[in-house]
C-alpha cells in the first residue's frame, strides 16, 4: 500500500470510567466492552468506516466523508443508550492524514483525539471543519460550544455538539461558565446541579474558610514586606475527582470554580490566578514552580475528592509555590447542619493561619542564617552527588554517598543531603540489591524522615510512598496517599505510578500514567517500558511488540528499559531479542543484580549449556538470599524454577520471597509465569495470593 496522504474524517471514541467499572465489577466491565465492540464493528461497517485501532476501551476509525462519520456516531450513541448503558465520548475531525500500511499520522489525528477528550458521555462533538460539511444537510442540527486551544495543536479549534433528542447536548452556558474558559487547553464537563450544590454547601464553606484564614493571615502583615506581592497571590488547582464516580466531575469543577470566584470577588487583597492560565501550564506539563515564577504566585492550593461507603472526603493541601513545600494539609468529612460555617471556620482557618505564621518565621530565620553562609561548596557537592546517583549503577551510587554525607556535615539542616541518601537506599536497594534488605528499608525510612522534617517536598512525599509500597507492602497507606501524590508531576527516577498499577492489574491506569510520564520525560525509557509491560499483561501482544520494535534500539542503553522489556521478550518467547538485551545488561551493567543472574540462568538453560554453569548462577542468587541482600533473590529463584517447570522448588522459593517481603513479590497478582497457577486455582498459589491482602 505504501504511504500517501488523504483528506479523511477521523473519529475517536472512549468509554468513560471504564477503569472504575472494572474495579467495581469486572464481569460488568467485560460485558460492556464486549457489547461495545460488537455494536461498534456492526455500525462502523454499515457506515463505510474503517477501524484503524482498538486500544483498551477506545477506538480510532476513519471515514471517507464527515457525513458518514457523524451518522455512524449518532447511531452508535443511540445504541449505547440501550441497557446496559455504555458511557461513550465521541470526537470527530476532518483533515489531511498520512496513511501507511498499519498506521495513520498527522495533526488531524491529534485534533480528533483532543476533541474526544473534552467530550461528554452520550454526546457527539466535532470540529468546525466537520460542522461546515453538515451545513447543507438540514437533518442535522448543531450547537457551538467553545473555542479550544489544545495541546500540541497550533491553531484554536471551534468545537460543536450534534443536537438530537437521543443525545446528551450540553447547554453552552453550563458547559462554559465564563469567557475565560474560551482559551483553555481542554476542559471537563460542566453542568448545573443545584441538588448537589445544596448537599455540598458545607464543603464549599469549608474551602472558603480555609482560604479566608489565609487572607486574614496575610492581612495582618506579620510576614516579610519584601514578599508582599507573592504572599497575596494564590493558584487554586482543579479539585481532583478520585471517587471513581464520573458524575462527580461536575462537583469537582463546581467546587474549584466557586473557590476561585469567591476569592476573586470577596477577598480583594489576594490575587487569584485565572483558571485558564493554570490549565495551560497543567496541560503543557510545565512544572508548577515555573508557573509560580512566571505568574508571581506565592501559594498553591490542591484538592482531591474521595468517596468511601456513604461518606465523602475532601483533602486540601496548601503549598509554598516556589519551594513546593507543604505548609498545611487536612482531610475533611462531609458535614451538614445549622452551625456548619462556625464549626469549619474554627477547624480550618485558625489552623492555616497558625501554619503560615510558623512557616514564615522559620523562613526569616533561615534566610538570616543563609546570608552568613557561602553555599557554593555545598551546591557543588550536591550537583556532583545527584549526577552520580542518576547513573543508577552501584559504583556511581557508592561514590555519591560520601558526597551527600559531606553536605549533611556542612549543612545539617539542609534537606537535600538526606533526600539524596534516601534516594540511593530506596532505588539502589529496592531494585538493584546494592545493600542488605533491612538496611535499605530502615535507612531509606530514616533519611526520608529527616528530609521531610526539614523540608516536606514533593520528591520526599513520592519517595515515602514508594518506600511504603515496595518495602513494607503497605497497601492501605499506598492507596490512601497515591490519590494525592499521583496528581502531582511525576518524579524522574521512574514511572512509579505505572509500575504500581501494573502490579495491581489496573492496566488502563498504568497506560495513562505511562503516557503522562512520557509527556514529561520523552527521553527516558521507563515510561515506554511500563506501557509495553501493560499492553503485554493485558493481552495486547501486538501493541506491545509494535512498541518494542520502535523503542528497543532507542533505549538499549537505558538500564530500566532493558531490565523490564527483556522480561517481556522472555515471556513472549522472543528469545533472540531477550538474549540481545541480556547481553547489553551484562556488557554495560556489571553489578550482578539478582534479576541479571536470573536472566543469565534462563539464557544458559535455553541454550542447553552445562548444568553446572547454570548452577553457579543459581548459587550466587542463593548466596544473596542467605546474606539478606535486597533485589529479591528468592523471587527470581522461584521464577527460574517455574520457568523450567520445577514447580515444587518454585513454590518453596516463592514462600521465602513472601516471608522476606521481596519487592518483586508485589508482581504475584499479574506475573505472567504465574498465571497458569492462578487460572488453575492452585492452592499453593491461592494461599500466598490471599495472604497479600490486595486492595480493592
């Protein structure tokens, strides 16, 4: 077929909330997906469309005409309304694309995808190009919604909705509440909901009381005058909907908008950054520090809405915008009653006022001390130590450790020295086994505690979550804190949130976080590795193989990528590719990590080499286990014996891995080699599975 250009109508669809449905009722999710696929295939064929790609619960389809695409979309939404209802967003754009044998490319594809992302379940959204094609067809009625500036799209895109009795048709005034929304790079659903507003009056009063407390603190002028402009400015980030209930998107939007509106109108001494400007920075993936510096913002307020049983919770956290250090955080349960305003005022505003005053007193003292100190040597030490740690090999990390210790000696109240050591003991121990497991766990926790006490940064919060999850298997802490930390920009040591969801079998979420990580760190291989692993584990081997074909050569010297993708090649039976990656690991990374010894043993077994040579590798793994080393040697001994079908020995080592709380034991739920035991409900596997106490 070759490659050629073509003017085409592109349609993207996506089932909203599919991941949440999967978590709540897997059978219902599979039923919906099967019904969605059946209807989609039938109606796409009927309207002369071509399915280019299925991805998870979404689709990409092309049509020769915009009319065919819109008629297909309308009939799809009518069918999806029938029980069981399937909540689908649809976005359509008409433009020039590049066609190859197995893919389509071009700006038009990106535009169609972006239109779908701002869509509403039950609606059909499309661009002005599509709307122009419908003008001569009187049977179609359309409604203008707004002009969007989408990420990676140069020109603003007017977006319209198809009007029909059987479609959800947003009211423009409800969908776009103010003119300031006209230039955002993607906005969610906005509908009025008076009943929910009355129900949530207490939460809104709470949030306003918190910010009122901030206002009164600033108005007292107890803080440094030089920082007055910064101290009187705040950015309210969009409240995150973490309830798993898509209808609460509206509630979160409403809470955010009302906070901004009330602050702007009622607390004139505080500059409130327009929401459109904040959304621009969030959609561009820019660090919040950059936003704060450019917009002259002193504070950032973050919020997240949760739901447990019949109770709603609102988490709020106030941060120093430039330092990204948390000054105050609290979780509030939904409350109601005649005295709600008084009660929340006493709970919230007093707390935040106290925290701000304490924070700035400490800042003044710290500033005075720093004026008398030359930080040049310490900053140079930190830069050298960080550069060494970033290499992620044993020799470099051991060289970095005394540099961090020197930083602590020179400036014991500086958090970065402790954070650097926490990072080494977490990553070096957790993944590569450079230290004994108990030493890794306790020292990482100790240094993190000291770092957080001095400066509770985003990085420290994220590493605390990593440590709790990997070292302690603390699912309760992880689930509670992931929802807050994961909404923040990812940290560059790894696509942790993607790994986390791969381990728990939440593959759609894993792909989402991998994409988010890749957007911010496109030259790091770990995001691609986790996306590949997610596609492989969910059973989409073609997508995994396609990604590996594109990425293997690009990231062949990336330690994280080669480590994880070698595992995928092995389990898919791509032995030549697996051995090529293992050779790269042996050539470039000489640390004898447990995973590397495992790969060597597998390769030697595959090549039918001398059993005594294989046993040497297994003996090294067993020595690491007996010495109490981290890096999960018991797990990899178990995996080797399962690979060669010595299941009895495999389960003996798997039990030891469980007893030791190996990091890799967290793969028990989704590890490919173990799926035969899971499907057969092998009692040995089931016993260990149940003892892990997985989160819901």
